[in-house]
C-alpha cells in the first residue's frame, strides 16, 4: 500500500440506472476517513434529510452539503433550483481550488447536468483544475460522454431487477 501523501488522485464516475451510485461514493468517503483522509461531498438536487446524512455526521472527516431544495425530479426545475445548484457548484469550485480535502464528491452532478442546472464545460473546467493528489467522484444517471471520456474510472450501475416495479416504495434506512 502506498501511504505517500503525494499519491495521485483520480476522477471516478458512478452512473447508470441501477441503485448504488451515492452509496458507492459514501463507501469511498468512509474508507477514506478510516485512512485519515478528508472528504467534501456536495449533493446536487438533494435537499431532504436522508438517513445517509445522519450516518455521515459520525465522521468528522466528512463534510456534506446539499445543493438542492426538495426532489424536483418528477417536476421541472425552477429558477430557485438552478440558483441553489449554481451556488453549490461555486462552493465546490472553491473547495477544489483550496485543495483542503483529499476526496471531493459531486453527488448527482450528472442529474444537475441533465436538467441544465450546471453546464458541462463548467464541470470539465473544474476537473482540469483538480490538484494532483485529490480524488474527485462524480455520480448520477445520464452521465454525458464528455465525463465518461475524462474519468479515469467509470462504473455503470445497471438495474437487473428492482422491487420498485412491484410498487414497493422507498424505505427509510435502505433507499433514503
């Protein structure tokens, strides 16, 4: 194992229609915390109190901020949704430029791109300014090809079978 503080950080992308993208990113943050690494997680389009937030409060090495209001996914985003996402993205840019975290997670950034809350060129510019030792993780369905091309690791979560199709709703502590 390389414990060198100068180790290279990469760009990871978790996408696809299957469950587990945010969970994988959180798993990486928890693993990092166990190794003494700090994580900043910005959650785009999320503004509700998910159980994952309560869990992550137990880790002082992990900072989570939500850059969404409520779940607009079934509706059209409002100007307020755009404004909150833009302000959050600007905060993430400052976090990356400050190089004060080892891992930076842009949770649901692909959804923010899909709904035009953030522009793809802005995200690509952010990735170009990534400090050498920083790991950046991007999550969300509908990853644009430009992100797939620039990422060092791409994992597609593919739904094979899901109980949602049987009418089972999201369960506290399991899906949210």
